[in-house]
C-alpha cells in the first residue's frame, strides 16, 4: 500500500510539472508535428520524382510528362494534358484497358495535390491553376442501400453537379451515362456536355 501511495505521489508531482509547462509542451508538439509533416512530404516527393509546377490564375493547365502518383514510376506511362483558354473540354476515347480512367484520375489527383500545396510527378515546366472545386464521377456508384442502379447513381451525381458548378471548377466524368441503352446514353451524354459548356460560358461572361 505504501508503495502504491508513493507511486501515486510521484505521478501527481509529474502531472503538476506537465500542467505548469503545458503551453510550451503543446507548442513543441505542434512544431514537431509540422516538421514531421514537411519531412514526410519531402521524402514522398523524392520517391515519386515530383516537381513544383508554375501556378497561374488563368483557368489553364498544361501537365507535361504527368504520372499517376500511386503507380510505380518505372511502369507508369507519362502523358501530357492541356486544357483551358479556348479549349475547355477534353474527350478521351479508346479501347478497354487502354488507360483512359487512369488518365482522368491522374489529372484529378495532380490538380488536388497542387491545391494542397504539394509538388506533383510531372515536368517542372508544367503549368496549372488552382480549382475551387474538383468534381469526379468515376466508376460504378450503384448503391443497394439507397436503391440506386449504376445509371441512376450517375444521374444523381449530375443533378448535384449542375446545381453547384462554377467556371472555376474542374469536372471529370468517366463513362458518361453508362449503364443504360447505348443510344439513349449517347444522347444524354451529349446533352450533359453541351449544358456544362453553356453553363460555363454564361458564368464566365
């Protein structure tokens, strides 16, 4: 019992010492966390051969030799992406397993990395703007819980998108209007794209 009392006394004294220096300890902890974050960031950026691109406010990006940061840099195929100014729409087509979805994800991820202040796996002469929001509709979003089919899930996403999008946002859509009759899906896809372009034009003027 005396031993336990002595332990309790020591712990009580140590606790009082911590409390007396709590502001310095909290400050030190925040500084250490910041240093650890910066160190981890630098280490990761070296691993993916990242560079700091030129950042503009012209709603334009030109990503040169851009790579997906989560794919082995020795196996990943680099691509160039240019969008903005007079060219506000890019359509990627090709065979299955041709890398279309990876290309879309690469643009989305690198745009978000820049938004977070991170270097990106692309050439240092790349240029990019900072988007207010980045909207992505990629993959199968069907939900048994919400009673949504693949097609219904896409339409639900588009409905929210059309209400919120502005000219300062990036929109990435994969397999637009899939999960329904091909002809109907084709017509809807064209209508959606035209609406997005028209909305952007109206808001930019």
